C-alpha cells in the first residue's frame, strides 16, 4: 500500500525527531543524541567532570552534565526529545530523568545496537562480551544472574539477540565485589586487579602480556573451562585469587612473573573470543561481524577474529564499552520508534564516527588562551607549521575540531611525535605520560600506505586492531613497535580527518614515512582533554613542546613554572 502525502510528511516529522540515549553502568556514564538516522553528538561524563571513568552512585548524579552538553550543543530542549532510552543494569532503578519518562532496554542489546547500527553492514552476526550486563529473567528469584555473553544477528534496522551465557554476582568481600562468575571480562579484570593494575587497568595487562611466556598457561587453564561454543566457565571464589597471590609471593612479585601471568590470561582470553566468534559465524552463517562490549577493546583478540574465522570483515564501535551504551540506546530508540530505513555507513567516512563531541569556536579558544601564561600566535598553515616542529623532534599536543568518544585519541585530542626511536617512546612514557615504561604507543598511518609498513589488509580507523610491523621498517618505527613486534594501528583516510591525513602526507614528503606516534592527550589518571581549558592546563603540566589549539600555535614561557593553582586541574 502506498503512502499518501500526509503519511510521508508524518514519517518525515518522526524521523527528524531526536532520541536521547543515556549510558554507563555505575561507571563510564555518557549521553548521545540520534536523529535522521545519524549520531548527532555524544559525550562521556568523565570528559566534563574530569573524573576518570566517573564512578559514582547513579541515583546521586544521573548523568546531568553529559545530558545537558548534548542538548546545549544541538540547541534541543529536553521536552522536545522524542524519547529517552537507557540500558537496564544492576544500578539503575529510576523510571524518570529530570521529569521525563525513560524506556529501558537490555544492557547487551544496547551494546549490540552500538556495534551494528553505525556499521557498514546491511546484515551481520552480532557478538557481545563484557564483564556483565543486565539481569536475566529466570524462574528463580535470583536477581544477581547477569548476562555475560550474547550472540545474535542483525539485518536492516532489526536486531535479534540471545543470551548465550550468564553469571552470578556474589558480594562477599570488598576485593571481589565486581567479579561475576562465568564472565570473560570479569576474569580479565580480576587478574588485572590482582597483579596491581586495578579493575580499570586491563589495557596495561594486555600490554604487559607481550613480555611474558607460556610457563603459567597450563596452571591458569585449571581455573577455567571453555566449551566448543566458547562458553566460559569461571568461579572467582574457587581459590583463584589465592593461587595468583601465592604465585606472586613466591616470586617476590617479580616483573617477569607478573608478565607471565598476563600472558597466560591473555592467551585464554584470545582462545575464548575466537571460539565464540567461530560459533557465532556457524550459527548465523553471516559474512560480517558486529562486535561490542568492553572485551572488544582487546585488539590482539580482535585481529585473531579476522585472521582465523570465516568473517570477511569486523566492525567495532570506537566506544565498545559501557560509555558506548548511550549511543546504542539512542540508535535503538530511533529505529524502533520511527521504523526508518537504515543505510549502512560508507567505508570512506567510517572514521568520522569517532568524532562525536561538540566543536569549540575560535572565540572560546582565544578566551581560554588569554587566561593562561602562554605565548601564542595564529598560524596561516597549520599543517606545515606542525610538520616543521615535528621534524625538529618536538612532542606536540593537538586540540582541534570535535572530540573522540571512547578510550582512544584519534587525532583531535592527541599527543603526536615522530615514530622513529625507542628512546623517544621511553621518554614519553616517563616524562610526558608518567606511566609504566612497558606500555606501547600506537601509530597513525594513511590508509593507502598501511600495508607497506604493517601486516594489515583491513582498515583500523578506531585503533582497534594490532598488526605486525614489517621487519624492514621496525628500526625506523622503534617508538611504536611493541615487544612482540606489533603495533595497535590507526588508519586514516582524508575524508575522515583532512588535517591529520595532510599532516601525515607532508611528513612523508620529508621522511619517506607517513606514520606518526599518536597517544591520548591527557595526564596520568585523568580523562582525555575535552575543552580548550583542559588542553591548556594539560599542556602546561606536561613536558610538551607545542600545543596546536585550533589554528593557534601555543608555546610555554621559558623558563616557566606553575605559578598558581589556577592551571592545575
């Protein structure tokens, strides 16, 4: 039956409406707005309140800063939002936000939505793996039964998702109250905590694993079980914690034993993800995979999915963890309520999806500059100016355009430098980032040259794949080559980030290598910078040589020392 003119007008009005998603689950709160089938804006609460991961009691602070940020940047009033969607989990119990009724959807469903709706696929298999999601409805009255692994399929604007595995959260001590049984994510987090990195230190654990061997793998396997479909069985209260702590004590907490523990848990993690991905492909018969949940940040496992399964391509949203729940919830609400046709994303502009924050005007940057003790001038050619300084060996902070969502800086809130020297890597770890020296740095490379320098055939616009650095280039790329001769690669097309692409090409004209070291613009234990004020404060308190703030080249007074608390966040 054909739609009449009035029906088309009504459909147009509905699809133009904005849908608000609120994300997070006791940590990593966020907000996002979707309209016309596109993500208009998204922000993590931590970027605004400057509290890493933003852990707090939900009831005391319902994501107001992120919510208001999104509404203000888009000039939309809360009363004009069509609907508000939030993922269901163990924290949220409210039915309203700021007087508006909310609609709750499954935690894993929100992850699935974030991994499929922005993807370039018309249809795909869907896999979600994390620490835990929302409650599983069962015949028993056990309210602590939580989803840990889900699989399904998606086509057009529809997603069908089923829980493959669940686990029990048992609160028995302050040490283990975050750990859920039968959870791959909780298993990984638990080991991270036990070897001294904390529950949010899983990225450090993955980096340390490259320095370890398999000497503890057989012992580690005794504490878990993985079936042929990838179902993961783990009892955190079976003595596992005691075994890890005993192993550390016997070695006097040696760095090598910690690395060997990391290597063992990483190996088990990869094996589990690989079995799950293969099972997902067998069940669905799909050619493509949309993968979400915090476990999708493990770039080594991600690469193995591409190399060792029948999937032709893999899509992971740049914020696959709980910060991305807001995006998934908003997308889900939009497509469910409007019934709009979904157009898969174009590969050429896929990289733009990460840049979700608001733009700051030049007047805002100028006002911020005048508050801080810096020297600055407006550059007429930022690409050549920055290139010249990079060639002189400078380490440069970059603040421009819209901020990225997710834990990776992708060129708009970055620290960049030449990738040539392992000495440079050590200096940045120790003096700029103030972090452990074993941690690797990522390269950014132009899309056309990725296969020349790295063993990589698939795009990696969000820095979510590792690749071997080709042997002939390892000496020239010492700052970004990890202990296992790999790198966590970001590829960039000009359509996604013209400035970054042109900068890489200009650097290539001088060095023959269109690669730069790219790390997040933040201080230790702080979120990535969001505002001009954040960028200037971070710049003045780090050993950076130059800051590019929009079109302004910013330098420090020499000599300079922090004169007041004004510039200390």
